[in-house]
């Protein structure tokens, strides 16, 4: 289960690339394709390096003019979805 102090990173079982304002992500193990835009693309770019959920929320808040507390639930859900899809993992 993810919480505010969890540190997450991109999975090694994926490849991604930027396409204008979007990010295309392919899960190599499941052959599933994902397209991320807006906040999702911003979060994905942040995950180039392992980051805590709190750090991700702070960046989202600063970039999209929302409080970190207000976006925490949405960010946790989004990261949970990415984790379930095999695109991110808890950092060691």
C-alpha cells in the first residue's frame, strides 16, 4: 500500500517516450500501452528518479496551482494504478 512517505520509481519492465504534450508508456511484460497527459505526464516525468509521494504532490501543487494536501488522494490513486499496471515499483 502506498502512503505519503512511500518512495516510488519507474519499473524496468517499461519503455516510454514523450510525444508533444503526452507521454506514451509500454509495459514490456504485458504488452500494454498507456498514454499520459497533463498531471499524469508531469508525474511520469518526475518518476525518472525515485521520489516520495510527498515530493510528487509538492511538485504537482506548484506546477498546477493546487495544494499538496488537496492533490494527495488523486496522486496516491494514480500511483496505485501505475503500480497495478506494472509501470512503477516501490524504490529499494
